[in-house]
């Protein structure tokens, strides 16, 4: 048995499980949307004819893109500092970054309800400082959803980037500086290209997680800031419109795949060695 055949044989049980519990259910969900008596593409035509549903799709994309961009910037800066921190302090910083992941998503979202509420910690602090006499409306806005989502996904971005940035030798950075490159040029020509693979993985994880999120937008956005995840739940569990719910799910899958492929193409242009 050749090495390649042995590899396929060993991976066969995992492939069967993925096909059985992931590919087949998703495929069945998408296939069900093409069985409507009105026409093959009728559910999708109805979806995109609705101004409300188009607005939900656009809002979901906007939240996911902004969350991904902010998580990339914050996560990269923190991960770079952590990767250049020596010894024991680095382990402490990594533990501090990972610690929020040990708490459930719902619990962390409820924490933001306490922070951003009209009688919450932030409004009480602003009133105490004299910034305002009346509390600001922070909950059930797109900003509150984005803030909570960034808080949820930045630790994941940090973990993804720390390993990549740690693999960049200090000698390269020192050599760049010794050749007269400014810190900005060193970052642009040395650090960033080598970090592109980690940026790809981190951006894909954050985008897919924020684009398909349900709990956080439901708690902090409510009906005013409905996203595709909450729309899917409403169609399936409130209206019992299984075809409509399957259509939303299919659109989420297609958009996610297209965006991920687009990210990969852009990344490969930035760095031909990126995978």
C-alpha cells in the first residue's frame, strides 16, 4: 500500500463522518429550496424581492465585515506584542487572552446587557462623570452588536496570529532595521507578508462566526437589528416556514463560501506564498 493510499484509508472514517453529519444535511437543506411548486428559484426570488429581507442580508454582511476588520486590527496588534514578549510573561498574556473563551457566548452577551443598559455600568459611569444627565440608548443598536461580537472574536484572532508571528525570526526584523528600513517599512515588507497566512485563517474564522451568529445579535440587537441568524430562527420556530428558513440557510452558506474564496484570492495576491 502506497503512502498516499494509506493516508486516504486512515482519513476515511473522518471523511464519512463529515459527509454524514455536515455535507448531507446542508445539501438536503439547500435541495429542499428547489422543490417549491411555484418554481425552482421561487423562494430566492421572493427573498430578494423583499426589501426587509435584503436589508437584513446587508446588515448581516455589514456587521460581519466590520467585526472582522476590527478584530484583525486589534488582534494583530495584541498578538504582535504577545509574540515579542519574553518568557513567562508571554504565557500569562496568552492565558489572559484565552480566558474569555472559557465562558459561554450567552453569558458574555448578557454581560454586555449589564454594561450597555440604560441603568448599566457605562451609563452610570458617564452620569457620575457629568458627561450626561440622561442615559444614552446603547442597546438594540448595530454598534452594540458589533462591540459584543468584536469582544467575542478577538481572542480567537489573537490565538490564530500569535503562533504565526512567533514564527517570524527576530533576525529578519533586525536585518531589515540594519539595512536602513523604517519600522513602517519593516512591517510592510517583512512582518505583514509573513503574517498573511494567519490573517487569512483568522479573518475566515471571524467572518464565518459573526455572519452566522445568533445568540449575540438576538440579545443585543433584538428585532430592530435583525440578522440572518435571527431571521432563520423566526422563519423556522415562529412562522414554521421551513422553506423560507431553508432559503435563508442556503443564502448564508453561499455568501460565506463566496466571501471566503474572495478572501483567499486577495490574500494570494498580497502574498503568493499564502495558502
